[in-house]
């Protein structure tokens, strides 16, 4: 009886040890990257004969190597990035300080109700793609736009991985404005990493 147990035990041990050599651990993780917001100005649009305004070269700094170097103890490299998605993009109108300096408010005659649509393009100097957009049908006081992402994750990867990613905005007015509007644009990206 002891003779039959020994070969079975030896075979089981050998099988277990050989299986350990074939197992490799694969780690996949999603992480959110939020670059700093970018301030910009929408110039006065005095009439609707030329309602489109181009705002070019808004620089965004996304240091992917730094962002993913240490994620809760796991070290990743840029070559571990499987995909990059634009999760959200928001444009906020900056309030105007009152003359007495006591309160902030949105100008009733110069706000996002004047804007019909905004398209944000992404560029790296060599190529350009549409990143996100918003269409506004409201004519009530408006201070925030949530843009809809329109770029595919495959296309976005080529921009975010470069050091010279910039946003270009195309702003189309619904009604004329009389003052420059100051705004900030902010985006969040979801990276899928695997190693």
C-alpha cells in the first residue's frame, strides 16, 4: 500500500511544480488622469457676420510616465498603456468680481447663452482630430458646458503619449457679445494599463 501512495504523491508534486513555472501574473488596472485646467479667453464677438472664433494652442501637460510610475505600489511604464479614453471635458465660465469686490457673478449679457456650440480639437503639431463638442440651444444664463467626447480611444492614444498635446477650440456664437469671457477647460482621461 505504501508503494502505491509514493508514486502518486511524487507525480502530484511534480505536476504542481511544473504548473508553477507556467503561471505568469497579469495585472490590469484602470486609472484616472486629470491634467491641470487651462485658462483661456473667448474674445468679443461683435456681430454674427463672422460668428466663428478659433482659439488655438491651449497647452496641456500630461506626463504619463510620472502619472503611472507608482499606482498603489504597482509600477507601470508608458508601454503598459492599453487604451486611453476621454472620460469628461468641462468648460467653466469664470465669474466676474463686482466693483465693490464683495461678490462674484456671471455677466447676464456675456455668458455661455451667447454660444451656440464649441468643438475642441486635439493636436500634436503633426495631426489634428476632433476631441469633444457641445451644442447649446438654451438662451438662459449659462456658466458651464459639459462636452461630449467624440474621439476614439485608439486615436487619442497618439496624442496623449506625446509631449506637445494642445487643444484648439472652435466657438460659434448664437448672439453677439460685448465683453471678453474668461473660461477654464478641464478634462479627465481613463487609462487602461496592463503588464
